[in-house]
């Protein structure tokens, strides 16, 4: 078992890559690439499940760690490991891989080899981002994740893929230039890229304050564009409307949010705290702005994009509230958002596939014709809105309540307003798509409800939403351990609230479970 | 201790010269109807031998020969191997792509090999007059090669432009040498390095350095001495550009390293800001101009100017790290640039019927292999991790950050973001489906022959190795940097293999 524990992360990285090579080598006949991609995705999902099964709660530090020298000078290590923060994110990434493959099963009809090969490379890159503990290794995967995404958006875009791909690539590539300079600067100062070493060096060492805050800003900026945080969301709507379903569900959110938690707050707690008030303000503006724009969108991909902007803003609020509960809630919400958004993308992809348009007003009265789709869509929408007992609720509740108690009542109330708007645009979307009179389009086309594969993907996701909502403690233990870690073994955040005019809150590590 | 025979110091050059002469003699004695293609294999064989000879030189003690005019050291070996490698790939590339009926094929191969002689000699020369001669040998070959497609108007135009401007630049270099000789009374680099700080006519030395820099920066096509580049690249045949954009540049960068770090390390405060400005100018001018290009070769010409800028950023680094980073970048850039020109040669054809970005539309469907290779090399040029381009930039900019030039690194990285825009435009064009079925049928699918296949394989392998396990190459570059930093006295003779060098 030890041997497996010591190599599991390498396996998780290599399996999708090997699958990609295999897909690239086999002839492009029939469904062969699909089957290879699916089995690879399932195997890698199975491998990720090994992590929570053997994760030791209460043991600090990174588990399943591998640390080998890769390049001598500069000293880059192949250092990977997971803690509570990244554990479930790795599993989520693993889960979304087969979902993505199945969602693309009939949609991607041409050039399947290219699609699945790049999709699997993308998978490796994302795993790499979540488990790298060496800044250069992390940066490598971070950049690598851009390439397959950009090419796939360009190749399989719905209308103008090239433009969206270019926008996506430049928006995320250019901010990573300062990020790399900041990493290099840290290396020049300390001689190491190792995350844990840097963390303690920055905490206890004497760094020039000016450059250090610039470095922190460079990190933050790169991550904020990737999330995206208002007002850096220019690329989001185009990417959502152009990207194939399998990629759209991973294009935004978790990579940037995880990086914020791990590398911005983890490395630069002081600077992050100083930036927090501004970030909270931007996050709340993003919540409201995204929700308002989502209300008026006529295209459901764009609606989903602005909804995502709003939801991601909420998560950022949780992260930079610097309360223990808020951070745990934020990680929880990343997971929930990953599942819910994934399901929504698949469902809207089903509609787009059947009817060939993303204009909301072209639809109507589908509930009677596609009952399964409608049921799942309603469940997913309710999870997204944050109905109690479904997954969206736990995270939202933790974030909002901790913000209310520990950060600022004003911001919490404003953010809650965004949640209400969220209910409005989602329910209105459901109403316009599935209820009301049948539209010309839906009447003219044959009604094809979910096929076996879609069924097989969506119901487990729906069940997962329910489980996430009903039994949060299954996940929260590890998350809380992970959230605690960056501050040492003590929730430092609690004794020093972000906004000085507020009394410190007294929440305990166990609170989040209730 | 036996002194090393002088001839061993220039063994690769000797082999290359003999190869060139043999190619020309065989060419002249063959009947006119006989195919000239085997001559290319002869040239490739000679180049491979020269490459091995360079590696063998590592077993020689570091030192000079021929009255302290030629040096062999890990530094020279690094660049010898690099140049011979590039020339080998360029020869293999030409083997399959030169039209069978083209004139003077024998001369073509001979000129490539003679050019290699000049470039190799340039990296080993420690005597300014020999530097000048070596530069001329390599330049004259490349002038002729640039105009090799005589039948089109562009070919001779490229050759004449390159020749006129190149001669000016060489003249500048020679003036610089003359002034330095006037100030110090010698042209031997170690002696000058020894005398220059105390030379009476200090302003003469400064002027000499400035003139030499002009000459060398022209050769590496750094802004503002870059105007010849796009026209020459556009006019010259693509296999020649593959050579032209990498090997002479690598040699010129080796010379630049020698001049600034070995000849005038004491004038650091003077040349460092100069190179800083040139680096920033080159990146910015190159990238901004490349954004607007529709012709792929012109675009890559401007991109090569930008890459010269990235490489010059390494000169902001301190001593060893700067030299090692610059050498590494030269290798990484050579690998990916030769690779991309190999792909372009195949796609555009020798006569370049398809020179525009638009012509690359749907390449990945016409020829999945070439399409993916093009995207791969473009990704490397962008600087995506796990390719040579990434570590090249990485070392270059980390050398700059180390040397305190954080602003330069930020400008450079922002520039590489800008550069991504035009590289990506080509990459995305390759991935876009063609406009119509008819258009697809009209375009012939490029064929990949054995020689070209080998060339591509070498370029891909080099780019991947430099991107995934750069350790060995970097160690070699660092070993070279050490010898350049501390010019050995003739007495200190001990075997210096790369492996035995202590790692700092």
C-alpha cells in the first residue's frame, strides 16, 4: 500500500497523458477514441478516489507527497502532494473527466482524436495545478492548461471560436508574465521554489516590504483574471459561449480560486489581508453585476457566464473574508459549483444539441416533451440557487453567515441580494425554457429526451448535489484541515478580522459542520 | 605533459573544410546529368563527423593553439556542437526540398559547409583578426545562399540587401578592432582584456567597443540594426532561412559573449545599459511589427528579432548565470526555429506558393503530422512550459532578475504575452476548418521524406529535451560560462570534461 501511496499522484498525472498519447496513435475510426478517452477518464477518476480513501485526517502537512529533484539549477523539484484543500478538488477534476467525455460523446462528431487527446492533456494539466508544491512545476502546469483549452475552443467553437480562443489565451497568458517574474524574484531572494519552504521564509524572513507586496500583487492579478473576478471577466462570456461543453465546465473557477487560497493567501498572508477589503468590494460588485447581467441575457451560455461571475464572486468573498468558516465554505462552494455548473453545461448542451440555438426565446414548453431533462434542470437550478438540502446551500450559507458575523454586515447583505437575484434569473430561465406555450422551434423538431449516456452522467451528478447538501461533514473535515493549514495549526484569522472596526468573531473549527 | 598539436584545436573546422572541398571537387568531376543529391549526404556526413570531433575536443585540455589565436574550451565546444547540429538539420532539410533540377546543388551544399567553418571558427577565435576572417567566411557563404533562388526577383534582392548592409556592419566591426588595436597595441583577446583597463587612450577603447557592438548586433539582427531581416528571410529559400536565422546568430552571440564578458568585463557599466536598451527595443519592435505581418516568413523574421531581444536580456545577468542563460537560449531558440522553418519549407514548398498565414488554414486536417508539429513549435516559441522555449525564456529572465534587472524581465514577459497573439493566430489558423472542400483539394498535401523526417525528429527531440530535462545542456552551458569567465593561462592544463566540471 505504501508503494501506491508514494506513486499515486504520479499515476494520476501520467494516466491521462498516456491516454492522450494512445488516442493520438490509434486510427480515427468509429468510436474508438471515445472509448479510450472514457476508459482513461474512468481509470484516472478511480485513482483520484484512492486519495480520500487513504487520507489521514488530523495529520498535518501534505500527504502522498513525492519530492524528487528535477532540474539542478535552478533548483526545481518534482514536488507534489495533497492536503485537505486540494484533496476534493483533485477528486472533482477526476469526476468531471468522464462527465466531459460522455457529454462530448455525440456532440463531437469530427476529428475526435484531436479533441480527446487534447482533453486528456488538459486533464493532466489541471491535476498538475492542484497537486504541485513547487512553484515552477505549478507554473508549468498552469501555463500548460491554457494550450489545449485555447486550441479546443478554436477548433470546436460554435460560431467564432478563434476569436474567443485568442481572447481567452491572451487574457490568461499575459497576467502570468508578472506571475513568473514574481516567482523568479522569490527564487532570486531565497534560492528555492518549494512552497512550504517559501512559506516559512516569507513568514519569518525579512523581505523588503515593497517588492514583496508587488510580488503578492502579481500573484493575485494572475489568479483574479483566471477566476475571473470583476472587472477582469472580459473573456468569460465568449469562452462560455464558444467552448465545447466538456471544457466550458472547467474553464472558469476552480483553478484560479484554488491558486488564490494556496499561493496568494498561503504565501503572502499579510499582503492578502491588506488587499482583502478591496477584493471583498470587487467580489460583491461582481456578485451583483453578474447577477444583473445574467437577468438580461438572451443567450443561455452568456447567462451562465454571468451567473458564474456572480457565484465566483461569492466564493472570493468567502476566501478573502479571512474567517475560518468562510474559507471552508468557499472551498465547499468551489466543489459544489464545479458539480452544479458541470451538470448545467451538460443539460444546456443537450438542448443546444437538439435544437441548435442558444437563444432563450426560441425555446418554450419543453417540460412536457423532455420530462427527464426538465426534472434534472430544475434540480440543478435549485442547487445553484442554494436551496437547503442541495449542494449550493451549504457553501453559500457558510460564506454569507461568516461574512455577516465576521467581516461586514453591509457586504453580507449586499451579497445576499445577489443570491436573491440568482434565484430570479435561474427560475426565470427555467420558466422560459421549459414552461409556457410551446415555441415554433420546439414544436417543429422531434422531441428527443436524454439518451442512456446523458442519463448515466446526469443522475449521479444530481445525487451528488443532494449528498453534498445533506451530508456536508463528509467533505468538510478534510477541507477544514486544509483551510487551517496555511495559518499554522491555529486559525489565526479569527483573532484578527479583516476590517478593524468590527469585533472579532468567535467561531470554532467545528462550527462549519453544523 | 605533451602539448596539444595545434591541428587538434581546429579539428572540426578542418573536417568541415575538407568536406566542403570534397563536395565541390566531386560536383565538378561528375557528369552534368548525374543527380547531385548524394552530395548533400556527403556534406551531412562531414558535418556529423565535425560534430563528433567537437565533442572529442572536450577531452583536450582547455587552451589555445596557433600562437594563441584559437581556443578550445567547453564554451567553444558548446557552440560548435550547436552550430554543427543546426547545419546538419538544415542539410537534411535541403536534401528533400531542393528541387532535383535546381542549378548548382553541389555548390549549395559546399557553401552551407563553408559557412559552418566560418561560424565554428568565430566561436573559437580569441584573436580579433581571426574573428574578422571567420565572420567574413560565414557571411560570404550566407550572402550567396540568401540569393540562391535566382529565378525569382526576391532572391537577388535579399542577397544584395544582406550583402550591402552586412558589409557595412563588418566594416564597423573592423573599425572597432582597429581602434582597439590602436589603444592597446594588440589584437589578442586575453592581452587586450589585460591591457584595456589601463590603456592610455580610454576613449579609443570605448569607441572601439561601441563599433564592435554595432557590427555584432547587426549579425544577431537586434533592433535598431534589424531592418535587413524581414526582406532577407522573405527572399531566401526556407531551408536557408532555417540556417540563417539560427546558426550565424548563435555564432554571433558567442562572439558577443566573448567580447563583453571576456574582452571588456571591466566596462560592464558601459555595455550593460546599452544592451538593456537594445534588448527592450528588439523585443518590442520585433513583436509589434510581427503582429501585423501576413506573410509567415516575415512574421517569423520579426519574431526572430524579438527572440534576439529575449536572449539579450540574459546579458543583464551576472557573469556565469548570464552567459549560461544566453548560451542555453541560443540552443533552445535554434531547436525550435529550425523546426518551424522545416515545417514551413514543407508546407509552403520550395517555391513558396503558399506564403501567407491564410494559406495555413486547415493544415492540421490536410496533414495532421505537420499541423501538430507547427502548433508544437509555435507553442515553444510562445514559451509554453515543457518545451525548450519556456526554459530558454525562463533562464534568460531569471538571469536578468538575478542581475537586478526586474524591469527588463517584466518587459520581456509582457512582450512574450504580446508575441503569443501572432503565434497563436497561425496556430489557430492551422486548426480552423478550410473554407470549402474545393480549396482543400487544390492544395497538395506535403510529403515528408526520410531526410526531412530525420531533421524534424531532431528538432522535436531537441525542443522536448530542452523543455523537459534541460539539466545536461544547462550544465554544459555553465561549464562553458566558467571557461569564458576565467580565461585560462596556458600553464593551467588539466582535463576539463563537462562531466568533471564542478557544479556551482
